[in-house]
């Protein structure tokens, strides 16, 4: 469920249990010593992350490289253990898992990664790769299993003769189709898609995105769609969560996020996405111009402020054209946004706007 959806349902007094619910997830990695006299530290890759996703829906998790998206995905798959927070998915409490992930969870929650060559066994033909989960989870054998493999390949747009091919004999798009077929074999309720089209040509990207949409329509599976490119998730997602340097900074319905972004980082992400509509292209040009001008003003005003992941302030402070003194001191409270969702930015918090001496007044357009 979306944060918006959850709030609306709570308002109506309806009891809801989202398919996926993450609360205050924090993941830290031990950092190797770079020099002998400096103590080994930790990198906080994900900090205080909360999100929700309803059955059959798509949540886009978007942010530039290094923002913590894959770490979030890996924590959901129990490939790494979080330092704090809770994850419940398909009725499972992920924190209660031991070293082995319960078979029921592996069936309910599947994953497709950017590079299917890494996840498809190179020594097996496609038919065996797709058959394996059918044997493990449904104890399928013989002709029944062969028929199901052919049907799954057909579902992802691959002819039956591909069963005899090895992964290296297929194109990147075909391999990603196999990875999707393998995930679908266990009839999951949620598929975590970590940059599923980032390694593909643009024309192939849209084919895979169309396939994912068809699959969702046919099966009702939910997607957590991770991408560094907002253009990839804007049309596929019902809702979007924008991540920057270990934190989610804005959430909301995909249309609202892309038409009226609230967070300065979401604005910057959006400014990088070309829009075919000339009127919107003009708005984008103006937005880019405004962001560049503000960045130049800031550069003229002194050295860049930095806020490494894990520090208390806003993670975007070093690049933000609207930054204020308060922005380095505390992570902003969440503020609801008109049109749905929430933003974590001091520009939107009444108490911060009233703070004297900030020197920055948000432009009227930003005061939504
Ligand atoms: N196994 C690891 N050990 C140490 N640091 C890691 C590890 N995995 C990820 N990180 C760090 O965590 C941060 C987030 O990485 P990641 O989740 O891969 O980001 P994204 O998927 O958004 O590109 C990065 O700074 C990365 O260097
Ligand atoms: S909190 Fe401050 S630095 Fe962060 S995005 Fe908002 S205005 Fe910019
Ligand atoms: Mg990643």
C-alpha cells in the first residue's frame, strides 16, 4: 500500500494489511580501514526507511546510484540483516528468519536483477533453469513439468525451442525474459525488480516493461520496481518513493510526483528526464535553468556543505538550491503533499519556514 493509500484507509477506519510493510529500516556495513591509524567505521547504506505496497500494485523506488536501493532490496530478500527496523511481507516477519529463508517466503517473494547472467546458472539450459523451481516448490516431474515450462516461456514471449539454449546464447532481453519466467514459476505475490531494464537497449527496455505490465495484469503480482532513472518507473508505477543517500525523501502517487514534485531532489531527477511534450519541455528547461542558477549562487557563496550518509541533516543539503541553516542540523519531519504522499524537506515545514535568518524563501511554485 502507498503511504497515501494507508492514510486514506486509516482515515476511513478500515483495517488494512499491506502485502509489504517496511518500518524504519536501517542497514549499515562495516567499512574497512583505509589507513592503519584510522579506526574502521561503518557506512549507513539505508536509514530509517519506511514503505508500504499493496497486493497487485507497483511501487517505484528511485534514486541515483549509491542511494541504497539495492541494499533495501537485499534486506527484503534476507540477503543481509538490517541493523534496525521491521520488514513484513506476504505475512512473514523477515527479522524472525534464521540463516535460511523459509521456503514459503521464497515462493511468495521473488527477485529479478539487472544482470540475469549472474542469476541464471550458465551450465544449465533454459528448460532446466525454469524447471528447477517447479520441482522444488511443486514437486512437478516429467511431461507435466515440461508443459508448464513451455507455458511459462510462452507467457514471457519466448518460443519453446529456447528450452535447449544456454543463457550465453540469448540476448540480454531474452535472458531477462527467462529470469522473469523463472520468478513466475513459483506464482509469487511480490517480485522485487532491481534495475531490471538498466542494462538493456532503450527499445528492449520498453518491451520488457510492457511484458512486466502484461504479467501483472494477468497474475495480480505486485512489484517493487527499483531504478536509478525516473523515466523508467514513471509510467509503470502506481506510487513512487524517491531515495537519496540512504533516505527516502519523498513518496506519493506516480502522477503527482512527476507532474508536481515537491522535494528539490525529485525536481532535479525529473529535470533530467526528457519529456516529449513541448510545453512540458519548456517547464523542464526553466526548471533546469533555475536549479543551475541557484547552484551557481551557492557556489559563489562559499564552500559546499557536505552531509555524509548517517549524519543528522538533510542528505541533499550539499546540492540543494534552497538550503537553509536548519537543513544541516536535522532530518526534516514528514509533511503531507497536496495531491498525495509526503515530503521530507524543511521548505514545507511551517516551523522551519518561520525560522528567522534562513535567508531563503521558497519560490511560490515550491510552496505547495
Ligand atoms: N557489501 C557492502 N559493503 C560495504 N558497503 C556497501 C555494500 N553494499 C553497498 N554498500 C554501500 O552502500 C551504499 C548503497 O549502495 P547500494 O544499495 O548498492 O545503492 P544503489 O543500489 O542505490 O546504487 C553505497 O555507498 C555502497 O557503497
Ligand atoms: S531540507 Fe533543506 S537542503 Fe534538504 S531539500 Fe529541503 S531545503 Fe534542500
Ligand atoms: Mg543498485
